[in-house]
C-alpha cells in the first residue's frame, strides 16, 4: 500500500537503504558489481506514480527478444558475431520448440564435421567444395548448441565436456581428412597437418597457462598522489586506449584467429584451393596470432610483476604434466634448485626443449644424439618444476613442454622417412593433446588435475619424449617398423586417457567449463 509510508529498507527520507550501503562501500574502496541491465527494467518505486511508470516500462520489454539476445555470447569474434549469430539464434529457438537438447545439437555438429572430413579425404574438387560447406554448417551448429543451452536454460556437465572435446576432435579430424585427400592426389602434407595441430594446441595452452597464472594474482602496486593503489602496465594502458576506438576491437579480435575466423578461412580455402595452401595459410595465420598474443603477455608479465598464489602455482604444475622421471629429478635436486634465481624454471624448460628439438631436427634419427637430447630434456624439465612456478614467466613452462614434446614427435616421424610414420605421429599427438585439454578443463572447472596414476601411466611429457626418441633410435636403425611402434603407443595412450576422462565426466557431476582459451 503506497499510502502506508516507506516500505522495508526505505528510510523516512525516501532514500533506499541499499543505495546508502553502496555509497558506503564505494567510499571504502570496495568494488561493487553493477550488472548491465540492457533492455531490462529494475526499479524500486517509492510512490504510486513511480510504480505506474515502472509497470509501464516492464510491460514494454519484449521478453522473447531479450531471451534471443541473451542466448548469444556477449563477447565473440567478428565472423561469429556478424555472420553466424544473427540467424543461429533462431535455429536455437527452433530446436528448443521441438524439444531438441544442446547435447543433440553438439553431436550433430560433430557428425557434420566428420562427414566434411570424409568429403575432403576424397581428394576431388567436388569433395573439397562439399567439405567446405559442411564445415561451415558444422560451425553454425557449434554456435547453436550454446545458444540453445542459454535460451532454454539447459546446462549440464556432460554438455560442457562434449562441447569442449568435440571442438578439438572436429578440427583435427578435418586436418586428417585434408591430408588424406592430398595424398590421393599425390601430395604428402601430413607434416603440415601435424604442424598445424601442434601450433594450434600450443596456442591454446599458452592461453590457458597465462589465464591460470593471473586469474587471482596480485599486481605489485605503487602509491599514487591520492594515496590509493595504482595498478596497471604500459601494455594494459595501450590495450585500453585501443579498445576505446570501436573498430580496433574487432581488428584485434580477428587477428588472433579465433575459431570462427579460423574455420571460415579453412572452409573457403578448402573449396577454392588445395590442402597444401590451406595448411600454409593456417600455419602463417596461427603463427602470427601466437606471436602477437604471446608478446603482449610477456610484456605484461615482466612489467606488472604479479605476485602469484599457491593455487596458480599448483595449476601450472598440473598443466606441466610431469611424469615419474621429471618428478624424480625434482625431488633429488629440490634443495639446490630453491637457492637458484626465480627466473630459472622457464629458462630450464626452454633450454631442455631446445636441446631435444634441436637434436631431433639436426642429427641422425637413428643415431644416439636424439636420445641424448631427450635425456637432457628429462633433467632440465625436472629442474624446471623443482620449485613452485610463481615467477614472472613461469606460465610459459607448460607451453614450452607441449611444444617440445609435440615438435620432437613431428620431427622424428618426418625425418625417419618411414612409410606411415607421419600419420601415426599425428594420431599420437592427437591422443596426448586430448589428455592435455582434459587436464585444462578439469582445472578450469575447479575439480583439480587428473589422478596421479594416470599421469604416471602415460609417462608424463618427458617420459613419452624419451620413449619416442629411443624407439626411433632403435627401430629406424634396424629398419624395423617404427610406424607400428608409434601406432601401438598411440592406442595405449588413447585408451587410458579416454577411459579415465569419460569415467570422470560422466560420473563426477563436476562443473565442466568450456573456454577455447583464445582471446576473441
């Protein structure tokens, strides 16, 4: 009853108690979240006229239009925002009205991408055109499943895990399809396909590692004129200035080649050119994007001087995927390592990675030097994780390990000149990458890393690298089937990690989080 005086929480002066609390919090420097209402209406009317005005404003809101707009991610790439979302939201509504679930749409997206890969594998121009069209349609469905989940409020752990996993499976299966299609035409591009997968996976782990290292970090601060903390870096200031100019936001989102731009480019180039050109363009574009984002993050890291938490150090340690060999070295040398400068973990990881990659690239595959390089890698990778990863550049340790392991497998397979070694190496890297992505999604979902027995069973990054170099040294020299050895190793790793991953996500009820990790 408006005539009964102020309601609960409304003092006699007519000011809301919540407003007084917010002002007090602001005065104390406490951050207060103020959500954007957009076209929604929120009001606390204090008199009959204000109530009537609020009711009129509420009635004027088109609830269905708001639901459709809310189904679309607020921050996305240029291609997705302007070329997909304007109509995919209506597909999501169509699916909701027919009782389809987001998981069904996610599965349809996977099946469409696999059919696209099969079309590309035919090696014909018609097959390439069909593959490009189907890949684009698969991406439309990939956007639709999330929009359907937001529109119909159908969220699930299984859905998040399927969405996260299938994105990687679709892209890498398509790479394999392109390589098979090129082989039918007499062009061997398996090394390029594997290189594209290695580069894309390393880009993602850079994103994940940087985010995990800094999500709860405390920046070193200086005292401003007013005595308040001043936090920021020159790169952050430059980024804010660029974001204030509308068109630069979209340019910056496009040049990092997020999934929408990447898949659109792959689809168009597949239809119009050859698989070799597709992979060349993909490698150049992803390499530029990786250099652009990594350079900015390195500059922020060395200028911000963040103080990282124990949680961040644990997450980076889990992302490192260290096996029993590296752990043994870390335990033996932990006392000595603690007396070394904090910048050394990254330098140890980089030196070890450079040693194993260089010996795989420039020495005889059947000789002892790749094995020696791998042994050095084991030693230095153990030193790298012998202390908590809290240094300014320690978030680069997991990406360096990924690049070292994947690149070593690629180089040994490519230089062995053994028939079928590269496709087998492609399968091995895909299986290991799945394990690493699964680790990321568990950490981001707040469920911790995979069980220790799993990491030990699949040997860790350093154990697998040493094993592959040893297999190459023994089998290539004796002209024994190196391809068979890689295939068996692929099957063993895939079976173990898939079993544990499926068991965990189906039974745990964990809040899986899907974020491609790319700066859109």
